[in-house]
C-alpha cells in the first residue's frame, strides 16, 4: 500500500513516517490556502459559482489524501489515490479559470498553482509505483 511505496522511495521507517506526515500537512495547507483564495474572490455571481467549484475540489484533496493514508487494501489505496489526483487536477483547472476569466490576477494565483502541480506530480509518482 502507501507505506510500501514510501519504503521503496524513502528507505527507513522514520523517513516513511516523516514523508507521510509532511504530505498530510502539505495537503491540509493547500486546503487552507484555497479557503483564503476563495474568500478573496470578488462578490459576484460568476466568482461565487466558480469559487464554490474550486473550494469543493481543493478541500477534497486534503480529505482524500487522509483516506489514502488509511486505505485497507492495495485496491482501495489505488482508488483513493486516483481520486486525490483527480481532485488536485480539477483544483488546478479552476485556478486557471479564475485567472483566465480575470477574477483574480495570475500573480496572486501562481504559488497555489505551483503547489497543486507539485502535489499532482508527487501523488502520480506514488500511483505509478502502486501495483493492484
């Protein structure tokens, strides 16, 4: 499961735990940053609709990653990890829409976009290493 991937990637048991905890904190931080972004959106109908879509997908990243860490089987691990990646990618999509529609300037979004991309890369590598 997830710890098997971490064992291969990280080596020692202590390193595995640090990696898992670090990614758990990172995905939680992504959610909290997303909430702040949502709150900074303009108060209009377009921003409300797009913002809610973004908030749903971004909060799902943190929640589903926690579920990945508690998976009971290899299949469950793979499925939940896939959901987490999809939600992170959807979050990135909505950030792009927020920028390209002019709701917020790209400069304000770049850091969160980069974090979403990095989370997707890390979790995608974990999924490629998983065997079902």
